[in-house]
């Protein structure tokens, strides 16, 4: 077929377009991302012929008309289906390879069902291909092509075709090289040596450097440099650092960008992947000369060599929607670091492990790095992913940071205040952290402490609260304050001494680098507890002669549930049993022993976490049964707890003029995309994320006339945010005043 004569798009022939695809394919080969010779040859064949079907007269009429003519299904079939009929099966070594390439080509667009068209549109196919050299595809061949949906090599060919086609069509680089990370890390060590000649990578980091071509599981206590260890394991290969919380992702992005890459060539090296990445860039990179929209797009297209990401940005490919192969194939030649795996609920853990299994089957490598790892989670990982025993390592030292006192009662303000006044009288550093299992409990304790503060001037300004139900502006301010308050050392390098009480939730477990003197916490489970302990005496430099951590074993019953509540009752019960054996200094080795003794598969195999309706086992079975292309891309979401951003009515009333002024930017045809970004960012400062059911309940209350309706705030053509009537004050967002049904509160 003389493709020089036919056009793929206005002003671009099929040959010119194919040449671009082949250029992108060569980049993948150059970087070692498609090393297998046979696979490369089959992908090349798919690239060469993927658009041959555009040579049909109806397509050429539309593309050369000089105006937009819509696809007419009465006269034309999708070009990807027609392309398959122009491929000669004699060009392939095996019949299976022919079917693999046909599958990649005929399914590389989601324009209907190719199988149905092959069988049901024979007449139109014949008419459209008249005059071109074509090759018949009968029902037997159509069935064989459809079977390729589950063929590993066919899936990979299609993934690479998507990768090359999208980059060639979009005019962007398919990949940027990672030829900088190892040198950048070595420069960090040189910088350390300038301050201390004996500085070197520690045992954990050296282990990761030595195992770059292996799947590893690493358990390492807080403060051992897991971020640097993960980066060392990635080395000069494409890599993804996956964390559960945006705040932690932003912090690591800043650290890598500033301390490791020194701000050099960020726009071709490092990306954030989460739902607010563009807003974060606009707030932190405006001083740099770069196109922020293009920079964000490079990350979204998976072109940048190093990305810090949330799980849902990567692992939704487990739903096998049309086109999922691109994401899977990209991850298959990447190094993936999973940090803080203990933060995921059973459904998310199932999605994660199922995804990692598929990635490693295709050649990707994974490093699980965490401060705590239950043996039952370790067993689930090792069932599905090929970890060698010698690559499952624990790194701890003999440091004892925590002197624990366990209380068989509910958390009490009296004991918190008693410790506060005792420290005041003795002139001790008096940084107290209180961690509750729910926002509601945190709000109750804050109110109780504020009542006490009315009588004591020295306490009044020293009680603070932080959780996820503050508007973004206030939450950012509070996070900045707690980071400053919770620092280990002052400007002179001495232990920082301050006085105050911060009440929070599991929000502080993994996302904030803070170091308090005393911790008062409810028990949730051992993993969560040990994460919370890591926020007290973080560096191990403080005196622990007396207790510095107080653990309360009794919690409100509504957070326990046998049907998918916040805390699995079995895990809580076993954790409670474990903590009743603790009284006094608790070493890192003892923490690991408790985890390994109590949170075993044997103890948890009948738990709701494992066997429940929304448990790990059922979720894993459901994922395995998903058929290719059963779901649309956005039909299924990884986040099983749906939430929605809203503006609380008290905040709206206070900031109404500013919000409406910013909303007008989207109505102005002359405003550019950066102006839109800044306007949206300004409005979203006053938003808070709430459970979806609460938003639905508000909508129902408006319909019944028992809640006030507010105007919808438009954020451009496709965005909007609701204002809802609710309570909002120094406690943050609370349920609506008209809500008289007690609902389960949120952890964070």
C-alpha cells in the first residue's frame, strides 16, 4: 500500500504519522524500555499498520474536505477495524503473532466493538476497501483476535502502540531519560561529607542500592532515610514513588526537587501525580520559567522519569478499561516504590497487590518500604508477588524512644492536663500530641480542653486542633504551625522547647514530620499505633525516664463494626490484647515482635478485614473476574469512600465577595489558563472535602425545604463546587444543624 498518497490528518500523511510513531518507538528501545527483539518487531509492525484503514475513501473525503465533517456510521467504519483487513498474515512467523498485532491495531481506539463489525458489516467493509489490497477475516479469525485480550504479549504490544501513537499524535516526548538520579544522590553524600567526613549511606540505603534488579520488602524504623533508600533502589531507571496522602507526596516532591535535584531541569525529570498537582505547581513554581500546564501534562502522560504519586493515579488499570494497557506497560518497565502500605484499607490493598502482581509479571520491579508491616500483609504480598526471602529485610537499631503507659479506659482530658501542668511546673519541654480515632472525638476533646482553658490564661492560646475537615486555607496554616511547633531542633541546633497541646487524628500518622515530647492516643490497631508513636521523640534524643506515651484501650463502640466499619473488630481486639502486655520502655525490636506475634494470618484469617463483604479476599476475587473492557475508564474508582469538595455556608458568607469575583474570571473570554488556575486555587482555599452521603443528605434537605439553598459556583466549563448549609467554626466542619441522625465520623 502506497501510504504516501493518503492522509492521516489534515496536512499529515499516514506515512508521516507512522514515521513519528517509529521515532518514539526507537526512544523506548534506546532507553531499554523494550529490550526483547521479538516484542520490538511486533510493536513495530503494529505501529506501521495501525492507521492503514484511513486510506478508505470516506475517511480521505472527510480529512481532505477542509472542514469538519462528522463520522457517519451509515457510510463508514472506524479506521482501526479496517486496518486489520490490510495486513498480510504471511508477514508473520506464527499465526498467533498475526492475531496479536491485529488485536493491538483493531482495538487501539474505542470506537465500538470490532468483533461485531467484522461479523456484521461485511458488505460495508468490502465497499470501503475496494481498490486496496485486503485480506479476509472470517469468524474463526475474529474469535482468535478477541482471545488476544487475555494474551500477555498482545496486551504489551497494544500498550506500546498506545504509548507511541498518543505521543506522536500529541506532539510530546514518549519518555525523558533518567540519567541523573544516581549522580544527584552521590552529590547529596558529598554534601554530607563536607559537614561530616565520616558520612556515608547507611545499611538500609546500601542494601537498596545492591538490589536494584530485585523485588524487595523493607521494614525500617522512622528516621532511617527510607526516601533516599527508595530513590537509590530506583537508580537511573524510570520510577514511581507511591504514597497514600497528598501532603506526604507534596513534601517528598519538594525534598527531591530542592535537596536532591537542586531545582535543576525539574520540568523534564520530576512529577507529582495527584488530583491537585497543577494547583500545587502554580503555588510553588511560578518563579521558574516553565509552562506549568505542559509540565503537568508530561506527568499525566507518564513521560517523566520520576513521579511521586497517589495509588489511584496508577493502579486503576486493574479495572481493564479500554486503553488500560498503556498504563500497565509503562509500569512494566518501571521501578515502583510503595511507601506506608499499612495505611490502605482491605479493598485498596487488594487493588494494590493485584496491580503489583500484574506489573511484575510483565517485568516491572517493586519495593515495599514501610515503618511497620504486619505478617499477614507480608504473607498476602508474598502469595502474589515474587519476593525472594533474602530480599525481605528489617532494619532497626537498639534505640528506645518510647516509654509507654497503657490505660484500660477511654482517653481523658484530666490526664492530659495533669501532664501539661506537671511539665509547666518542672520547666520541661511541654509539647503534647493527642491523637483520636475520629474527627468527632477530636472535636469533643478540644471543646473540653477549651472549657478548662477559660480558667487558665497560660493554657488558652496553647490548645490547637487539626483534622481533615478544615477548609484548605486553614488546614495549610495549621499544618505549617504544627510542623514549626513539632520540630526537633531550634535555630541553634539545640532541642526545641515549647509548650502547647495539639489534638489531631490519624492525619498525622504518616503525612507530617513532627516530633512531640508526649503522646496521648486512642488505640486503633498496632500498625496505626506504632505510626503514632513515631510522632513522639522521633529522633530519640529526649529523656524517657518517665512515660512519654499514653495509650487508651477503650474506644467508642461505633468505630468498631462487623460489617465494614472504621476499625476491624478482630484487629482491634487482637491489638488490645497485645498492648495489655506492654508497660514501660518499648524498643523498636519489641514493636516488631508484637506485630509478628499478634497480627498473623492465623489470627486474622476469619476477620472482616480478610473475609468481610468489603474485605481483601472478596475484593481480590472480584478484581480477578473482571473481563477486559467490561468497564468504562471512569466507571469504577479506586477510592471506595466517595467524597465531594464543598464550601461551608459560614465561610461563603464571610468570603462571598471574593469568591464571586474569582468566579467571574471563568466567564471572561479573555482570561487565560493560568488566570483560571489561580482563580480556582483562590476559591478552593475555602473548600473542605466531606463524605458524599452528607452532600446528598443536604440536597435532600434542600428539596424538603429544611435547609437553605445556595448558588452553585462555576469553575469553568466542566467544574463546579457547591455551597452547603452547615456548622463551621474553630472546630472545623461539623454535620448540618438539621441532621438528627448520627452517622459514622471520619478518621482523618
